[in-house]
C-alpha cells in the first residue's frame, strides 16, 4: 500500500484518510497499522463522555515532563489489559511507533470529524497505566484503564494547535496495574530495618522507542540532599520494610530520622495530589511501626507548597519540611 498522507504534527485529516493511507481501522480508539509498524490512538474527550471515557486530556506536567491521559478500549464493564489495550501497552516491545490524534472540528461537507495529529508518543515507561473508577456506557461503575502518554524523545507535540485543548478529569483514587514481579506472600506481619534507599544518581535512562531518554529523578535528588543535611546535623537515619500478612510486597517508607524519631515521606512535586498521597502513606506506615509512642511524621518537598496545603498538613498534625536555596525550611522539627 502506498502512503500518500504524511504525518505532520498540527495537521488534520479524517480517519477515512488514515485508513486509505495506512490500512488501519477507522472505528476504534486504538487502531494498529501493522503493515507500517504503527499504532494510532484517537482521543475525543468531548464525545468520549457517552462511553465513560472521561479521563482523556492533558494534565499538569509532572517531574518527567508533558503528560496526556488516554482511556483504554472497552465501553462496558471493567477494562482489561488485553486485546487493543495490550497492543498499546506493549507498543515498544512490539516495535510499533505510537501516534496520537485528538478530535478537532469537522469537515465542512459531510461532517466527518477532523483528527489533529499531536505527534509521536510513547506509553510512559515508568508508570504506563493506572486504573480509575468511572461510569461505562451502560452507566454502571467500572474500572477504566487510563494510559499515560509521553512525547517521544526529541519531538514537540502540537498541543497548542488544538482548539480548546481539553484537560483530563482528575481522580485521587488511582492505582498502578500489572505488577511485573510477584514475590511470595508473607505468612505474618513484620517490620524489618533496612538502610535508607540509595538515590545516588539524580538521573536515569529510559530506553524507549525513538532512542534513550534522560529522565530527571527529582524525588531522588531531594532525598540525597536531605540525607546529607541530616548527616551534617548529626542525625542518624534509616528506613523500614514492612511486610503484611496476606499481601504481596512490602511497605517501604522513604526515610526515618532515628535521632528525632521522625518518619519522612518525600515527593518530587508540591502539587496537592502529591501531598495527599504522602499523607496517606505516612498514616499507613505509622499504623504498623512498633513503639510508635512519640513518633512524628513529616512530608518532605522540593519547594514551599501553597498556603492551603500548609494549612491541611497543620490540621492533620503532619509536619512540613521543604528545600530552600540554603537548606531545608522546617528542620529541625519543633518539639
């Protein structure tokens, strides 16, 4: 099949034109084009509400850069990591280049929806997909798979070309899916000391389609700086590995200041979602630690959060420490 339609970020075309040029389907949101080693992803946040696809759209850039959320395949019942969803999830492994299109207007004659080409993307290599609760087409609650898409290395997405670029709906109760390693389930609860997790490098290399990409690990950089700060202040530190009966894996707090009996949870960003997650983790850890008499908990952040977030932490009796140009504000904690 001869390709006559060039994919240029910002340009528009109909799905029928894509089908004619690349041989892909024109009905589903995830359409493999095996002959050209590509997979097309079509996002239409406004029309998608009818099918329960309410999570599509741009979200705030995180510590790894731009991010677009895309609801997976399946209008009824819980979405599974199979069929087209599996193809999208494994596109790098299968050697398929991922291309994102967002609905943007209609053809003046005939009314076909125009698809704005955003650019080549990749499924996030760190957290490819999360599950979220939402209504399906039958208006029944179900689990939806929400893929996290990143721009491919060395490319510039045409976000600004889309009229009224939609923002994705947010939901706090999301969880990662598909555990790669399934360790043996522990037989009983236990708390085991371990050295603080090492974050000796502030960067890592993610091997993705289009070449390796350098990823800045802001949380790791923050942790390493704070541990040096603790050591300079004469504070000993470690962490815990908490195993729970009947559950896979273990809970591992970020850092425990032995000298001041303070448990820290670090986040690489100061957003509300990050801080709320840290609060939940700290409360969960605290329940399982022995001899918790006098234990204090604190959130460690790379910069000062908003006043309302500070008020939230204060009301919950969770301390706040954040990095400044010359050290860490809030350290040492008041008695």
